[in-house]
C-alpha cells in the first residue's frame, strides 16, 4: 500500500502541471476523481488523482483528440 503513495519525479511534475486544470473534480460521496472533458463533454472518473490524469491523457489523445 505504501508504495502507491510514492511518486517518481515525472509523475510529480505531471500531477502539479495538471493539478489546477479546469474540469477536474472530486466526488466525496463515491470517493472518485472526476473529469469533464471540455472538448466533447464526456464525464470520466478514476479512483485517484494520478489515474485520473492518465485516463484524461488517454482520452484526449486517443478518443476525442481534444487539444491536440
Ligand atoms: Zn473528450
């Protein structure tokens, strides 16, 4: 469990870079991170912030191509 809390420098950089990105939210009821894609309006969710960023990047790069 503890290893999940350790971020390598690149992941830390990515987390900081996207930490204040619009569209991100945290659902306290389901304890999941949410992201509303500003390009296609689709709602994405993930169990943690780090996974949310990966899902968001995958979505924008491979699914709706928002911002690219
Ligand atoms: Zn999208």
